[in-house]
């Protein structure tokens, strides 16, 4: 498998409340304990309370959306990128024709 193919779709956000309370090494270890050695190919802290975790497979990413337990605490995970395409930044329904919008 090509590790770098569709990498952004395999990245999750984990809200840890405060980065001061979580050790990145513990996060990596928790992911690899659950999904196997080498399953965590990236773990990046983002201020003030988010850790971005990139996994090696789509299946592991989907399964991790259920959450992860790190040092006895459970954390929610969510996809960094939505699988859905935004059609309108103005919240216009898709059935409205271009001609009406351009008037």
C-alpha cells in the first residue's frame, strides 16, 4: 500500500482539552497498541487543544472515529477533512440554477 496516498483523508483531530495534560508519546503508544506497530504515521500537536493523528489505513481511520483511550482517559476523534464537497459557500441549494444566482 502506498502510505502517502490519500493521507489527508486518514488524518483525525483529537480534542484533548489541554496539550499540557497529554504526552504525545502516550498518544502514539495508545494508537499502536490498538491498531498495530506502524499504524500511527503522524502525530502533531496543534494549539491549544488538538492533536492531529494520521493513520496508515482507511479502516484504522474509520475505526478510530469511535475514540481512543490514552492513559485511562477517553478522547473523541473526528475526521480532519469531510468526505463531502461543499457546493455553496452562500448556502444556496444545489437545485438553484446559475442564471438565477447571477441576476
